[in-house]
C-alpha cells in the first residue's frame, strides 16, 4: 500500500511540476511578445515636418531592397556611337563640367539597380543620380 | 548630380537599399556612411553632417541637348523604363523645380509655369531667372552678370534681357545676339522633384505664387 502511494505521489508531483513549467514558459513568451510590441510602439519615428526637420537626429531609414553594388563602369558613347539609339524626345539629365558635356537618359536610370552612377566628367568625379 | 569629393576623399556611391520617407538613401563604399540623395547630406556614419557639392544639371530632351552640345557624350546602357519623354514625366503627383541657397529653399510648381516663360525672382538675396522654354525644359540661372542685374522677358518667343535687348538661349544661358553676345549666365543647381518629397525634406521652403 505504501509503495503504491509513494509512486502515486511522485506522479502527481511530476504532473504538477510539468504543469507549472508549461504555464511559466507560456507566460514568459506572452510577456516577451507584449514587451516587443511596447518597444516597437515606443520607437516608431515621428514623421518629418516643420517641427521635425530632416537631420541625422531624425534619420529613420527603412529597408526596401538589398544593398546594390556600386556602378563604376558603364558604356559611354560619342554622338556618332549613339546615333539612333536615343530617341529625340527621351528625357536626359544633361551636365557640362569644364566644357565636357554628357547626357544620362532617365529611361536608363530608374529602379534600385540604376539610381546612382559613379562617373568622371571634366576631371571631376561625379555621382549621377535620379 | 553631385561632386563625389569630401575633404580629401573621393567617394564611390551605391544604392543602400534603404528609403527615408520614400526617398533614396545612398551608401558610400569608403566609409559606409548613409546619405540622403535628395539633400546630398550624410545622415549616419563617419561622414554624418557632411554635405556634397551639387553640380548644376538640366533635364531636357535628347534632341535639345545634343543640338546645344554637339560634342556631348551619352550613357548608353539598357533601358529600365520608356516613359520619360519630353511630352510627359510619369507622375501621380505634382512636380516642381526647387532650389536651396544658404539654407533657404524656394520652389516653382511646373504647372504654374506657362511655357515659354521667364520669371525674374530671387532667393537669399540672389537674383535669379526661372525660365521654361517652348519645349518645356526648365532651368534656373543667376541674373547677375558683373555689375548688371538683368531682367528677362520672352519677346517674339525669344528670351530677351530688357537692358540690352540681347537674346539668350534658355538651354545654355548664353547670349546669342546683341551686345551681350557670348556672355554666359550661371546655371544654378535647381532640382526637379515631386512636390511631396520636396515638402518633406524642405519643410520651410517658400513656393512661388503660393
């Protein structure tokens, strides 16, 4: 009789311990999730505006796409080279530096892979960006 | 269009993949600082607070550009779009041309400009000319030339200064006839921008005619 009681007691004890463990873990997870939400609510940045002008202190960027490799080499043609390849009415960004002129067709500059080009013009290193 | 030099360094820029209020954030390879493309200013990293020098540029159609600059070269890579043409810039919201001088900003909505038009305006004590030619190309020039502060008007479809009645090419800022022939107005770094983006990043900006 005594041995069976002891076995039974151990079983009940184990069951209670298990129950407490499960409830505790559950409780901790719940708290963790709630705490994260509180954190996010607190760190939501205020929008830029007259009372909140853009500056390093108000800089809150968000990721949209992976970082793109820098473009340092791309084809540049003379007027002869590009004959017929750029339509007359296509918009370009035109720059003239120290007498050297270059056109960057906007239709070649859209999208995250293309929005900045590292170039040199008239001896100056320039970033052509759209 | 920016000069890539800061202090003694020449930087190499890439698209960081991040946006700040829908606006492009660049990263430089040399220091991995993050830059606002619209402001040309580093916002985070070793170079935070540094400002790139803007190089004035013009958005115009290829025919106009190559006619005025027959020696020009052109970038020639595959297209990612086809819609950017003289007749229209794809846009859901209003476009403007904006300028910042000595921390003061001013902008001109494109739809307020009736091509061809010459506006004699000023910003931070700098007299400037906002001109739109018949094709719709907009440019901002300084109106001061040596001791003169010129005033401009379109007369018989030609950009003319009222002092000497010389005519000027809106695309190059160069006088093409009259006593001023050969003289050159300075092109200022006007930025073509969506109205919302300009307002977000230049919250104190003035607006012409508004």
